[in-house]
């Protein structure tokens, strides 16, 4: 870096005749900033230069890699003749080196997994993520309220689904306490959760949740850790992308202590494709973003938005961004001309040139730059030739990425999903207990009915026996049956014959033989 450049050397300007360095003061870096410009004008390279510059100064960085080429910051650069010539024109000696990088990925494919619990995301951001309307967002807020009241942990999608089912099953009682809960809204939220799961969003919601201390690290060599979030796949779900980065920014705001204006930031946060955060955002969310951006600087965090046109950022937020780097813009349509005019008017005028014309005439690697001075006031804008980076221009290979991840200080810390007892398990246990109690009650009722029927039958049989024992014996008939008559006749005949023979026998002594 040229000796005359205090702070982070960005490039060189010759507007005043003599070459002068443009440097971002570390003590003003937490006043936020914006990097804007059309596609192909060098925004990503400028982001890479700033990220590595902050790292060299001992400041950790978090940035999103939307196109995949920012991963080259982890590898030493191989400058070509054009880059060497540009460096020489600035009296700059390039020192090819990579920054200490940690790769992250919400899906866990090209970096360490990044997770947050459903409770940490909260109903406002989750509604944004799921694209819910106002009524559905209100029902979602009721589900969070019920979970808090019942002591149910909301960690992953299964937990949220279970709580929504619980709310639907008890809608009448819950509705009397906190407002109407429409079954149709519950069904719509469940379908939105299914879509989020199909897009891979369930990988983001769960534990172990990301710890901020794993982002804010400084190595033994004094350089700050550069955290690169691989967003190449995440960009297919822009609402999830925007909600995650806003959640991370709000977590930094809520957890970090106040430090005022430090000599250098505690962390610098780069938000690429910033328009995705603000597109169709509800008023409540925009107010939250404005509040976080306005107050987070006192936590020592600098936020830098990267977008094609500053008009993509709401005025209430844009007014908080003190350091501005504007790459080339093209204005062919009335809307683009309006955006170009707004971009030019956001700079402090330089009498040496027309800002609007200068922005249109900028080539690749050139920018109109206005940075804050020692008093925090914006400097006059200057046409600036952006310096070449020390790290690689272009993506890291898969093998290089794997090597960086193998040497990562957080290796293994987030690889295994943690599934502890939470709302889903508690409600399933309650439901199982209720089902068992209901089954036991049904079985007891059936046994009681069977016992009652048996007792009734026994009573009937006892009464029948008592009646049978009290009835008199039946009278025998005096009339003989034919069999009885025959038997009597036979007996009578036999008696007569026997009598005759006996008489003969007695008298037979006189009988002849």
C-alpha cells in the first residue's frame, strides 16, 4: 500500500492532477457503506479487496458468495501483466496470498452447515421466508405464543408442524384467548413449510445453531477470519437468502455489547444482492432493518450492501451508508436514467467533473468513490482506479475448498445434527398418553359392560333355579300304559303256572315217574 494511504487502500485517483490514494479509514468503517454498479463492472472484485483488506487489519469479515467466484479469496493470486501494470501505476507491490477463510453453506455441501432454530428466526422473518399473508402471519405468531406459554421448544420444522397441529386441534379454546385461528390458515402454513422443506430449507432450521464467536475470530498471525457463505444454490430461494442474512445481522445486533466507535470494526458484514432483502418487504420488516442498520454500528459492526443500483435500497437505509463506491451504470430506459440521476445526487459534488456523466463513462475496475473523513463527513467524490487483489480472481477448485475446510477451526463442530427433546417429542408423548388413556377408558367401559351383563345373566339363572325348586312334583297317572298292562299279564300268567307246578310237586309225591 502506498505510504500516503491511511487505512484500507482501495485505489488511486488523479482528479486533482497528482495521483492520490483512496483509503477507507478503519475508524469510520462501522459507518456502513454501499458498493453499486451494473453487472460486470467489478463489484465482486471490490468486495474481495475490502474483505481481504479488513482481514489483514485483524477485522473478521462475513460475506456471501453469490456467483461462486469469491471463494478465490482463500487462494494466493496469480496476477497477469495487466494487473501487475495497474499495481505498478499505483506504486503498489502485490503480495500474492490467500485470506484465512472459513466456508459456510446452509445446505452443508460446499461449506460447514449453518443452522438456526425456529425460535431464533422468529415469526416475522419466518413469515417472510414462507411468503405468508398478514392473516397467516398472525396465525403463525399465535403458534409461537402458544409454544412459549406451553414451554415447547421450537427447534426444527417438525416442532413447528406439531405446534401448528396442536393449535388446530385446540383452536376453539386458543381462539377465546388470543383471537380466531382459521383452519384454512393453518393448512396454508403447513403447505408453505412443505415447500420450504422440498427446497432444502429444513437443513437450515435445527441444531447445533451457529455461534457468533465462530464468526468473529482472529488468527495467531493477527489476521481476521473471512467467512464466506456459499450462496450459489441458496439464490434459488431468495426469500430464504434474505431472511438468513437479516437474521444473522439482527443476532449480531442483539448479542454484541456496545463499543461506540472503535479504532477498527469488530466485524464487517457484506450483503450481496441487497435488493433481495427489500423486494416486497412488509413495512414492519423494513422498519426492523432500518433500526438494525442504524444501531448496529455502536456494536462495532460495519454493514456494506452490494447491489446494482443504490435505488434498490430504501432511502431510510441508504441514508445510513456513509462509505460509497459506485461502479459504472448504464441508463437506457427512463427508469434506469432516474436511477442514474439518484445515484449521482447521492455523492458530494466534485467540481472537476460531472458525476452523472462520470458514472456512465466508468470502465471495468473503475469507480466513483466517496469515503468518510476523520470527522465522519463524506469526502468529495473522486474517480478511482481500483487496486488489484492479492488473492485469486476466480473460484477455488473443489480440492482447494476441501483442503481449506479440512484445516478449518470449526471442523466437525456443526457436521452432526442434534435432535434433542423439543415440541415435537413433547406433543407426541402427550398425544400417545392421551390415546392410551382413551384406549384404557374404552377397555374399562367394555369390561364394566361385560361384567354387568354377566351379573345380570347370573341373577336370571339364580331366579330360575329358585322357581324350579319351589314347584311341586308332578302326580302319577292311574291309567296303565300298554306296556304296563302286558307286564302285569305276563307276571300274572307266570304266577298261575308256577302255582300249578308247585301244587303238582307237593302232591307229586304220589305222582308217578
